[in-house]
């Protein structure tokens, strides 16, 4: 049932592990007490993370390993809600899904369980070289820093399996088949919440109270459909606001840092009462480490929640971020962590007040219906707190650690590709083809490309990461809306033999007798291809290209699902609906229908082709259903082609076609011209040639400087000119992300644009 009508039976989705079923039972018991007339049925499912147990989580890399199948069942209506361990839930949820409640957060610390021969000891008591099992890269980095004499290895499986591995005597392991060696564990590190929920408190030998823990560790949450008001109302009755406030702050920090299981991020949250019972202070401590634990940065911030809504909601309150001085250690040895340097936040901002007044506001996926304005204000402030701590970490050097980790984890595809600051190929003298579903990777801007002009504020790498996240997240939503299986198929990296490309784990044997394993690996690659993280090494439909212009990049669009303009429109529609910029470094993201050489004949020909496609007219210059991106071969110093072969690298992407309202409307256009780094083509000549090209195709279109149907943007980036056909230029405020999400009244962009169309 996809509707929001009352029902007598509610289907609850859960993973199949013992701990997951136990936690789902906790949620069902709470719901059953509140609603004794409703029957709650548990539907068990297996996720990719449950199936792949011989590969560490950080190497798998997907952020939805334990949630994807549950969310798909939720979207299809197979279940009405699902129960998650909140630390497994990505900070960005699929479109249409929300967290209807957060509840039952218990001790979030990590604990140590010793092997029988070391019971009662602590990690500091173990002999040098002792083996400690853990599945989290965060724990490895933290404990390696503190206990460099110990050996930390990956251990996967459910809690029963891990405990069995710990209790297996070393002698019996030595007698195991040599073809499947298993390490002997002297200790394992687990989350205290899971151990206690399984009833194993007596096995805890040490609580790591002085260490940071994982984001949202120890908390449970229920995910449901946003439109299902009946389920939303049920979940609101078991919601725990204190658990929600701490986890919202932590998840906000993780989103700002684009964290995941491969990034060693630790947190510690403290929610305490200040004065009377309605006056709370939330403090968020966070640290980020290098994978080897050699470098560590810590920052913290505190906020005191107001006990009442401000009287004048229309007056913008200042948000004062008092940043104390501090530095971080950058050493390769196990030196002490530098003293924590804190910040404090006071007074709710105008955006926080606006979110509090809006009953549809969503905070890191959490929306509780019904809820009070004060409750929403506290959640908004908690979300801002996480952003502030993340920013403090980045300003202190966390961006260097993040870049290093992502550079190492991006890996190679076919020993050819490396995802770095700019996507490149190993042989720069050859603009060669890399056949991953005809996805092309190039170094610099060329004629014949379609994509996006990206302008950013100094931080190029972070702007690229944010742009990939925006585009991939939206593309993922579109893939789900269409035929999901076909989308995975069409977007999966393939080689010339139509096989999935990637470095398959060595323990996944590829033979006819092991087809289940191959299918599982293929499923994993498809899951990675459908996900949106910026550092995903299995998705290559977007890549950045040099423009040789400061603070400006070109993002190449290479998906066959839809054109760049349509995808960009979907991005901005989501930003408009959420009023959340999801970006700090991206200034503008404007779609480009085609590029050409920076000369008048090439510009006129480019406009002719693009405008013919746009109007859906047949043209002698356009003979294919899809626009073709052609990349010319590099030329040597004497002007001859460095590539002697005549093969051209092409990518087929959908044409940009005008919407019905544009074709049936006033048929007016306006031309914008901007030149950066190239003066050979003048403004007046470019506008004149563009008008001539448009009129030659359909003379009924007229120039209009006030609310035109289409804005034609001509942007010259050195020797390459970008042509854009923009139907929503003013709605999206010149494609400025910050202005689109600004709560201030919309300005009249037409008054700020001066053109020479009248010449």
C-alpha cells in the first residue's frame, strides 16, 4: 500500500541478522504498545553488506551497503517501514523517503572483547604483535595511533560469527585447511550497543570511553515514505528527541565532510540540561584521522537551545561562531593528540527560524509529524552545529586528509584511469578512448562537448566533489524512477568484451562453477554505479575538464539517460524544494548544450545545430538522434596529428529539446555573451551571428530583453566557446546555487543583465 490511509496490518522491513531482527523487534514492541489494534509483520531481507563478508567495508566503498534493498522494498510498497541501525544509513536518502523517528540510543562507545586466554585484560596489557579484529577503518586508525604495537585486521560477519571466531582456540585454527587460513584473534572491538542488545554484557572486558565513536552509533531509526501520513503518525509516537538532536548534528558533520565507511571520522556528543528542564546545551566533538592514524585533527562546538521561539521571526539573528586558535598535528609517529579547541554558537539564524516555522522541513533525513516549532528549531540548530564543526575541521587541514584518503581509495580501472583533482589518462599525448560504456576521459576542453560550466570559490577539488555529488544523486533518483535494472546495466562500467570492469577481490574466483559469486560481484558493481558518492570509482558519467580559466571548470556529461539541461533542471528543482544548497564551494552550475571553436563560423554552425535540435526540426546538419561529442586528436608541435589512427572518440548523449510551454509560448529569446581569456571573437559579432542562425531556422522567434522564453548564453573559455540554451534562467537565478536556496525575495535578474541584442 503506497497511500497514507489507515491499515490494520503494517509490514516492517528488516535485515536477517540476529541483531537486526532483535532491533526490529524492539521497534515493533514500542509500536505495538502504542497501537494494540494493529498487526505488525516483519519482512526479512538480505542486503549486499550481508552477502559480502570476506571484503572489508572500506574496500567495498558503497554508502548503502546495508540499506539499499530495504529502501527499494519501501519504494515499491512491499513494506511500510524499515528499521535501521542509524549508523548504517547514508546522510542523503533516496527521494521520497525520510526517517520518521529516531529512538532508543544507548551507549555509543566501542568495547573490547578478549579471547578466552586473555579475559579480564585491556588492550594495553596485550603482548606486542597481538591480533585485534575490527571491521571499521575508524577504529583501526584510532587504535593504531594509541596502540602501535598491536596488529589490527578486518573481521566481518554478524556478531555471533565474530564471537565464534574470537572463541575458536588458536590450535584448532592451525589445523584448518591451509587453503582457507583464518587469523587467530586475541581480541575484537565492537559497538557496545550491539553487544548489550545481544545480551553479552558479561563478555565486555574494556569500554573505550576515551575514544571517539562512529556517527549515530547506538541509535535506531525507522525509515518510511514521506507521503505515508499514517505511518509517519505512528512513528512520531516513539520518537526520542534527545537521540534525534545528537544524531542530526553528527550526520550533518558527516555530510559536510562527505564521509563514509572509508573515512576515519569519529564523534562524541553531549546533551546536558542547563538551568530548567527546557534549556539544553549540545556539544559536538569530532576528529578525523589519516588511515594509518599518523595525523589527527580535533574540533568541537557547543550550542545552547533557546527555551522559546524568538518574538520577531522576521529579524535575521546573527549566528556568531567564535573560533579559537588552534592547530593540528601532522606527524607520522604516535604523538599525542593536540588539545581540543572549541567553538560556541549563539542565537538562531534566519534560516533556522524559517525551517522551524515550516512543518515540512527535513533535517538530515529526519522529519517528525506532527512536531512543534520549538522541536524543529532545535533540530535546525543541531544541524547547523554539525556544519560548523565540519567547517572548522576543514579549515584546520582536514581537507588534506580527505583528499589523500580519496586519492588512495579511488584506485585504477584497467590500470588506465586515476581519479584525481582532474580526470586524466596515462598517455596525455593520446586522447585515447577508455571504453566504459563509451565513457570518454579527456584532459582539457574541446569542441563538440556537452556538459556544465562550473564556477567555484577557490576550492577546486572540493567544488568538484560537491558537483559530482549533486549530479550523481539526482541521476540516481532518475535511474530509480525509470527502469532501475536497465539503468544499472546501461551505466555500469564495461570493457570491450561487455564485461564489468574493476579490480575483483582475489578471493572472488571467476569460473563457471562459482556463478553465484560472480553474480554477487556484478551486483556490487551495479550498486556502486547507481550510488552518488563523489569518490566512487565505478561511475564515470561525469568528469572535470580543464578550461585554463581561473575558478572555472567544465564538467563533461556522458550519460544516455537524459541531456545535461534536463539533469541540471532536476538538480535545481530539488534545491528549490529543500532550500538546502548542499554545497559551500560551488557558485554556479550551468548546462552547456554544445561547444565549438572560438571563431564566428564555428559558433554559427554550433548554434544552427543546437537550435535545430532544440526546436525538434530536421536539419541537414544533424543526421543522428543523439548529439555526438567528437574529440580531435592532439597535435604535435609541427601541427601534424600525434595520433595517426583515424578513429574518433565519440559519446552519444540525448539532444536538448524545448519543453511544450516554450514551443507554444511567446517565442522570444535573449542572448548573453561572456568572454574569458580570449579576445579574438567580439561581443557584437557573436550576438549578430547567433541571431542570424536562429532567424534562419525559424523567423518567428524574436529578441526580448524582458522575461524571454529562452536565454542563449555564449561563454568563451579561451579557444573553446560554450553554447547554452536556458529555459529557466531567471527561475534558477542565473544558475547560482546559493541564490536559489536563499530565503530572501527573488531579485529581478533581468535588470542586472545588459545585452547588445539591439545592435
